[in-house]
C-alpha cells in the first residue's frame, strides 16, 4: 500500500501510473488536444456508418500511430539519462519542471474519466470513445517513463556500490553526477505538496548525500596528509574543495599536514636529549621549503607556500617550543638550547622568507634569555647540594690511613663547569656571573662543613677536618690553572670557609671524645683512671687518621676542654671514698692533677703548656693557704673567663678546712680579681647551674 498526493494506492501499477502522470505535462497536453480532434473526426465518420463500438481497437491503433513519434522522442530523451548520466541529469532537470503541470493533467484525466463513466449514457458513443482514447494514450506514455526512472535508480545504485568498494576515493566526475542528482531531488521536492511523498523522495536520495559527504571528507583527508599522497590526488582534492566554495579550507588543511609531519618526526626523537630534539626541530624548518616544493604544483595559484611557512613558524613552532619548555624540567641546558634553536629559526625566517618572527615568538625568546642567569645559578646550587648530601657516604681512606672526602675537588670542578657553560652559552654571560659563582661556592663550603658537624659522626668529621687542609691546596692549584677565573681576592673568599671548618671540626672531635670517654662530669669522681685510659685510646685512634698538624692542634683543644669538666666534677659528686680530713683530700687532688699534667706533657708539651699551668693552679687552689687563693683564682679565670667567683667559692666550700676561713673575705678578693678578667670572649666551659645540669655541654 502506498499513500501519495492525498490518495491511497493498493496496487503498484496504479501507483506508478499516478507518479508517471505527474511527469511531462507539456508533451501530454499537446497530445491530449490532438487526440481529441482526431478522435472526434474518426468517431464522426464511424457514426455515419455504424453505431456500435466495435471500432474502438482501430481508433486506438490510429491514435497510437499518430503519436508514435512523440513517444519515441520521449523514450530517446529518457534513454539519454541512462546512457550518459551527466547529460541525462540535465534532461531530467527539464523534465522535473514539467512535474508541476503533470498534476493538472492527472486531474484532467480523472475528471474526463468520471465524465465518461457518469454521462456515458447521455453522451453516447462519441464521448465514450474520446475518453478511452485519451486514457490509452497517456497510459502508454507513463509506462515508458516509469521504465526510464528505473534506469536512473540503477545509476544511483551503481554510485553507491562504487563508493562502498572505494571508500577513500575522490572521483570528480562522480561528485558532479551526485550533485546533479541532489539538485534534481531538490527540484522534485519543491514541486511536491505531500509531506509523505517528500519524505519518500528524501529517503530515496539519502545515499547520494552520504556519497557527497564521503567524497568531500576524503578531499580533506588527502590534503591533511598531503606528504603521503600523489600530486594527482592532491590536485583533485583541491578542485573538489574549491568547487564547493571552501578555498580557505585548503590552507588550513595544508597547515595541518605540515603540523602532522612535524609531530610525527619529532615524536621519534628522545625528548630528554635536549640538543638532539631541538636540532631536529630546526632542521625540519630549514627543510620545509624543499618539502613544500613537491606540493606547490598541486596548490591553487593564489596560495603562497612561503606564507604558509611563515604562518606555521609563528603559530605551530611557537606552540611546540612552549609545550616543550613547560613539559621539561627548567634547567640551564634546556633554556640555552631553546634560545639557540629560536635564534636559528629567526635567522631561517629572515634569510629564506625575509620575514620577522611573531611578537609571541620574540617574547618567548626574551623571556628565556632573562631567566637564563637565575636558572643557571639554581642548577649550579643543585649540583653543589647533591655533592653535600652524598658526601657523608663518600668518606675514603688514603694509603697512610688519612680520612678524606672528594667533596672539595668536586665542588671546585662544578665551579669550572658552570663558568665554561656560561661562557659557551648563547648569551656568553661568564664574565657577568663569575663573582656570584665564587660566592655561591664559598657559601656551599660552609654548608658542607656544617652538615658534617651536624652528623656527629667521628669518622666523617675527621675526613672533613682533613679536607680543610686539602681544600686550601686544591684552591691554590685551581687558581694557578685558571687565573682568569680565580683572582687574588677570590682566593681569600674560597679559603676562609675552610679555616672555620677546621676550627669547628677540631672542637667537634674534642666534644666526641668527652661524650664517648667520660659520659658525664661526675664520672671523674668514680672512674678517674678509666676515663683517662679511654681518652688516651680515642686520641691514639685519631692520630692515625688525622694529619699530624691537625692532630697536635686537637691535643691542645682536648686538654683545654678537659680541665673545666674535671674541675666542675667536684661540684657534682663527692670524692669516693670520702676523705676523712683535708690532708687525705689534698692527697687525692695532688694525685689526679699530677697525672693529668703528666698526660698533657707526654702528648704535646708546647700546645698543652697552658693547660698544665691551669691544672696545677687548681691543685694548689684546693690545698694552699686561703691568703693565696685569689692569685690562683686569677690564673684559672684568665684561661676560662666563665670561671666566676661564685663557682670558685662553691669549690672552696668543698675543702674540708673551709670552717677556719673567712669566706666573705675570700669572696671579696675573688670579685676584685675577676674585674681584671676579659669576659668579652663569652666562654662557655663551665656549667653555671650545676644543680640542674650534670652532663657535658
């Protein structure tokens, strides 16, 4: 069942008759009038001889012969559609113009048929034969046209099959044929009033629209991948885009092709290899004109290949460089390589095209240049920090048993690396940053020493203390071989930190000896001789791993640090076993102090002379007459400015004969002598709050 033009058809032949009637209105209208005249004459003659209708067949044959030329002409026109689709479609366009008039002819046929049926009894044989002649004539024409449209359907089907078998093709002639068919569809729809019939026609031509979209999309794809297609394909693709009014799309697609070619070749390179990656980018830009030469014959005449290169460089290359910078760690090597690459690109654009890069391109290059110095400092500091962090695990031993670490030399080498890198960079800022590089190195030397001391590890501290001597020699040698880098004033800047490191290292080693050998000051009152043995063993071990000049200085520091711990031990815990009288007390004091004096003398008499005098002064302070105590107090306070009168009185009270002394007078004498002591050194050897603190400082 089919619904068409407001009528429901249950028979296919009726439906085709209805559609065919709507075709070729002009030809049929003329045939109608001629058939009416002929039928009228013929029937008039027959009426004169016979009144029956047996001559109907003869009338039909006569009319058919009469109009056989017209029918043949129409058949030839339709046949042209089948044999040559392009010419046929043009004829179909003309035929479609007749569609509007065909509907009127159809109405005329219907009215005349009804008239014949309704009034056949009244009109008689004449009108009946006239109506039958018209119906027969037009049915014959409709049958012929239906066959011709079937051939057109076959052509559309062949187009669809071709595109299915060749989905990536871009046939120009086929596209023209499809556009003609679509144009015919549009005219056909315009001449139809029924919405249902319009939907039917749209559905019938749907595949032609899809074929057109497919061909156009193939044209886009061909140009967007121009570097892998033949020139012929690119030319046909360009022709198609121009024919549909999308000339500007060609430039866009060519840029896409260049971009894809760039990214394809760049992706094969290691992004972490900065020099290789950026050199590849620059080479691709230099070779781009040669590559485009292959495409120029396929491009429309009004498209300038050089303008394409300029546009591409100012947009896509800028984007590639920006993305690369943002995706990579910001290092001086990256920034310098990018600056060199962008300068080369700028030179290429000016030399090949006579064009300047865009403001965005130049702005990015200026931004990189301004940030290069700071990033170079950051990289330099990172290298130095890595050396500092790894130095503890790098302690080594020379053949003579001396501990050392490679940090000083490694750090000085990084200074040379940074300077040479800055000198060979695209900006050549070596002379500008030289002083800052030296200053950063000096501060890193300080950090290296502080890091070693903070670990508290004796072996590492000994190695760093030895480094203080090696580093000075290393700086001296480096200055001789690089006089342009290390000037006279720079030598003091680089050696000064090592003087502090040596001082801090010896103090830290001395403190470690007491922490490990003594534990707490009150232990002197219990295990005096064991403590001396432990200290002696520790010093002997250090003598095997320190440079001898440094070891001798350590002995002076140890002896100087030792005395306050020993003296204040009397304020922490009583002598065990407890002496019965002052004489027994003095015996213990004499024995211990003389042992210490002998130890200092055996280690290093010259460096330990002050310590020996101080320990002997303390021995006498705890045993001599009270009238002489102020002089002995002055000897001790002169060596240790924080040996205050209050500490001295506390020690006097530990004497077993203090009941016979005028402590007020003794204290006043101490106060008077202490006024002559230089306290500006801010010594911190003695614990001023002995009741609360019993361990070493």
